[in-house]
């Protein structure tokens, strides 16, 4: 790739001029577009980092903010790839934030894991596994008592009903 690119640039023909002005135009359009997106943000309209759609930020629950914005529709795909890529600390931080966002705006419920039982997910729109906040993921409460919030698993299911 590199040598070909070098040859193309060294020709110095009018062809390059056209290419340069095209590049300038594209940069200018890009610049204008960024200004426009900035202006939309001032009006309370922001964009999902995944599907690039715009949403009103006044509508709580439309966009999840973890530094970047993700719309509710994109959450399942985004979370399944994002959670695999992240390190434990980052994953737990975003996971906790996402779990409380889902509970607050999308009626998500905390479901205990029952060992040996396959959960019924027929009425679930989206679910994720999150660290149990009651025992901080240890599965135990004080005095080595098994955590009753997660049945000692240390994790719970956060399920958004259909
Ligand atoms: Zn989206
Ligand atoms: Zn627990």
C-alpha cells in the first residue's frame, strides 16, 4: 500500500489539484457538520454513538451515557461486545451504571439466580448479569451468611420485561 500511495502523490499533475480541492471541500463539510452536531447538543439533541441516530436528551431513558452515548435500542448489541472487551474494573463500573439506568428508566427487575434452574426469559426484552450490590459480589453478607439477594452467587440478573 505505502509505495503506491507515494507514487500517486509524487506525480504532481492537475489531477492532484482536483483531489486537493475535493479534500478541502470534504474537510469543510465535515467541519460544518460537527458545528451542527454541537448546535444540536445545545438544543438538547444528541446522537447515539452506535447507530448515529439523534435523540432528545430531555427524554430520560433514550440515551445511556457512559462517556459515550448509546441509545436503548443499541444497548443489547453494544453491551455484549463492549462487556467482553473491557477489563474487570471498567466492566463493573459501566455494568453497575447500566443496571441502575435500566431499573430507573426501563422497569428492569433484579432477578435472583437459582442454582440449577434455567431462568424463564420468554417475557424478557433484554437482560444482563451484574454484580450483586448487596454483597458487592462476594455472595456473602455479614458473618459469612449467604447473601439472600443473590442466593450466594455474587451476581444477579437485571431483566427488562417486554
Ligand atoms: Zn443507537
Ligand atoms: Zn449478593
